[in-house]
C-alpha cells in the first residue's frame, strides 16, 4: 500500500502564473546540446573527432535526421560554451573561434535550417561565460541583434561571473532585446539556479513570464547518482516548482545523458521515463555517431515522448517514496470533464539485486474515475488490461529502473 496523503484538488487547481507568451515551446523543447558529452574540448589538434567545432554540430545535425531523431521531435541542435573567440571583434560583436568555426555561425545556422532543424546558441549573462569567453554584460542589445542576424532559434543564457542579485533585472532585459529583434527565439535561463545556490528565493512569477525554460538545479553529470539527485530535487521541491511549469514555460532538469558511459540500460529507461513525467525539455547530450540500438530505442520511444509532449503541459509529481520505491504521476490527455488520464512511473531506487513487485490500486493514487482506466506499459507496449479504481494489479520493477504506464480514461466515446 502506498497511501500518500495526496490531494486530488491540488492537481486540478488553476495555474495562476503570468507566463511568457511568445508562442514558443508550447510543449517542452527537444533536441541535442553539446555540453554534457563534449564539454569545453577545444583541442582540435589532438582530438579532432571530439572537439567543439562546426563539423561536430553539422555531423550531429546529419544524424538527427538520418537516424530518426528529428522525425520523433528532436529538432534543436545547440552550441554550449567554448564556441567563441576569446575576444569580441573590432566593432564589439561576438565572433566564433575562427579556426574551429571557419564558415561562421550564419553558415552553420543555414546548414541546420536546410535540414529542418533549429539553431541553439549559448551565452552567459555575466562578464565572462563559465569557461572564460566573453559574456553579454554591457552588450545585451548588440548580442540579441547578432543572434537574430545569425538565425538563432534558441538561446541558453548561463549565469557564471555575474551577481545573482542583478539577474531579476538582467534576464528580463535581455529577453526584451531578444523580443525586440522580431525573431522568435526560445529563451532558456539559468537565472533561478544561480540564485538558489546563493541562498536567494527566485521570483518564479517573473521567471515564468520571461523564460521558456529555466534550470533549477545542478548540472547533470554522467552518472546514476547525478540523475537520482536531480529526481530527488524535483520530488522534494515539487510544491514550489510544479505550479511554474506549463505550455511556453518549463522547469529544466538538464540534459538526457542516455547513450553515454554512466547509465546502465535500466537506468537509461528510468531517466527517459522521469523526464517525461517531469514535462522536461528533452535535450540529448550524447554522441549520435556511436549509439547502441537499445539506447536509441529508449530515446525514440514515441509513446514516452507523447507523454513528455502532452499538450496539457502539466508537470508530474512524486506521490510516494517508501522502501526505495517511488510512484510518480502526471495528468495527461485524454480528459473528460474534470477527470484526467495519467502516466505513472514506478521508480525502483533499490539496489538489492532482484526485481521488486509493486502493487498498485489506482484509487490510492487519486485516480477515481468510475469508468476505470485502460493501462499500457510504455516500454514493453504490453496492454495490462482495464482496471476500475479499486482494482489492484502488480508491476515488477528492476533495480535502479522504472516501469512506465499510460492509464487512459475509459469513456463511452473512447
Ligand atoms: C514579443 O512579445 C510579445 C508580447 O508578449 C509577443 O506577442 C510576441 O510574440 C513577442 N515576439 C517575439 C519575436 O518574441
């Protein structure tokens, strides 16, 4: 039994945030971002295959399309730190490193656009980026215009080398300059993260009305411990952060690391399932040139992506955490009246070897629709059957893994 003290009313109350309405990111952004896998590797002499240079991004773009990622929704290809020259040009404009990006960023942008992809940019609201390249402070308007000129579609604005107290004014100011260019650009902010780690309480209403997505917590690293710590943060702080999320404005638990070195197959399934429940941006940071078919299947699981991209845009929550077993739920389509369909993630944090059987009674999870729910396992595609709210069924969850279910309302019109 996993009684949770869970109150249905809390989930159906209105989202009263005055959110950013630039028409973008109505569902969580999806794409590929360089940082977690490729970092600030600028040593193209000794490591030409892995260094940050234009051909790396062009190759990833090619693979996004040829390997089927674009077809299931991954459409942003984004730079991260270390794309720049160490100085601005004579006119004060940002410029890419001339050796690693010899064609310039407009050419890279055109290359991505010709493939139907979006161009993601990285900068920092400080004097310098985290890796020490020029930040935007002092050049906000010019840099916004430069991004528009280059055909940028998505801007990640980091917060190193800045005073977090200035961010309440600075991030909105840069957002206004982006807006003033007239070019739609998804705006990804690191603003709350830098304030939280400096002991400040973020102004969530202002953040949600300025940014399309924002980071709340530490950078992801290539390990299950890192993924698990992010999941804990999202569970422990859910009452504060869930109300801020919705179409156009998302909490960002950072990149998907599936396909790298740190996660097992089971842990990779767990990250994918949890990011879907969390309505998280799905930004892969991996080497698409070397993807195991199993990991590619996880990343391209269209049923799980459909949960992530559900148009209601309601971020899921942790209902229970007991004996290393967590049950998470997210309200999704289809709905009828005030009743929702749900996706459930049963997450096993246990490491004691054998799979663990978890018994589920939907009514104890707040799922009380009299017509019942049709339940499908989203990794195996097995139809588990139709269940009334008080029926009980069992799922078997592997260690450090997940079972992810879709529970559709059974309505007379279905
Ligand atoms: C600029 O902001 C206005 C008002 O929020 C919005 O309607 C418009 O779509 C925005 N334009 C761009 C290019 O972001």
